[in-house]
C-alpha cells in the first residue's frame, strides 16, 4: 500500500502524457517480467485461449491506469486517490456476480458509507469533478480486474499472470495511442510524440519495476489468501499515504478544503472497521450454521424415537 501510494505522485512527476506513460510503463514491465520469469525458470506456456483471456484483463488494467494518471493531472493526486477509494463499492457488487455468491449486506453497507464520504468530497470540491469522475471509473475497472485475478491465481503463477496482463495492457495502450495519434490535428501531434526525459525514464522504471513487477505481482499473489473485497478495502489505505506524500512533495497544490478531509476520514473509518465487522459476522454465521445443524439433529432424533 505504501508503494502504491507513490503511483499518483510519480504520474505527476513524469512530463509525458498519461497515455504515453502507460505505454512506456507496460512495455518496460513486460520486458522486466519476462526477465524475472526466465530467471526463476518459470514456464510461461499456457493455452492460447487462456493467454488471450488474461491479456484481455490486461486491457482493462491499461484503461484503469490511463484514467488513474489522467485523473491526477485533471484534478490532483489527493482527489484521484479519494476517488479510487470507491473500488470497494464496485467490488462488493462485482465479486458476488463473478463468484456466484450472495452479496454480504455489511460489505454493501460499508461501501454505501464510503459513497457518503465520496459525496462529501464531491460537494466541497466541485471544481475537481472531472478528475474525480475519472478516478471513480478507474476504480470500477480496478474492481473488475481484481475480481478476475482472484480466479486466475487459482490456476497460474502470479508472475505468469502479470506477464500476460502487462503484455495485453501494452498492446491495448499502444492501439489507443495510435488511434489518438492518427486522429490528432498536426498541432496536437507533439502531445503524443513527446519522448521521455532522463528523469521521466527514472520514474517510469520505478513505476514498472517497483510498483508493477514487485507490488502488483505480489498483490495478485495475495488473492490466494484474501478475497478481492478484502484486498481492495486494504488498498483504500493508499489515499492516506498518497495524500500525505502529495502534500509533502507538492505543498499548496495539494491543500484541500476541510470537507475533503472529512469525506476521506469517513472512507478510512469504513476501511478500518472492515476486519472487525468481518470477524463478527463470520462468528455469527458459524453460530447460525451450528444452531441449524443442532435443530436438524434434534428433529431427526425425535423422528427416530417416534
């Protein structure tokens, strides 16, 4: 979470467009992941259909990152990270749909409380609605691909999954880049053809290696032990680190209204209350199952005695 807290900040420090940034990040991550897989002697061979399906998931990741970095630039890093906190709201709806389980009411309730916090942020930061909206849509995509990754990790190594996802993300980002470049007016071409500076490459390398090859791959691996909802709820601590770091680095540009911090606090309270509520309802469900089993046993014993 601490590592991911730097991503929006790195996006602001890099001078190339958000689209170009994602193209370079995913290309570099794909190359680095191939090296990691080769070094670990991990077999990359999977069926063509599965590879294409994982690469399609990578396409969602590309769209997610493009919107994420653009949201930080249209608004600022703090607003972008606050919008990303809605990931749990979308996950509480997407995970039951993909995994065919009932919606847990307390998860939905927490998500609604978070949405209330987001409403407060919207209310006090009306001049940043466009950036916040981009961040919310990025959060929706993040929820979808994290739930999908929860399925892939049951079948494949996390580095293999990340490799094909980054390959798919690079292809999709490059196709989007080509489309915009072909449709752009001559005076707009410079926006798409800007080449990264030395410092840009340094930041992109950090994004690709530290935030993607390491942090993202490990995040996928954790899907073996935790639900997508639990992971995304934990990811919502990212705004804490990100907002503090953004203020320390960018100063007054990241200073927000008091309403923004109230809304963010509501979101974080929801995050921190999840482990306790989850444990409480798990114990409650276990007791209910036990009581039901005891009632059925008593009924069978009565039926036998009669």
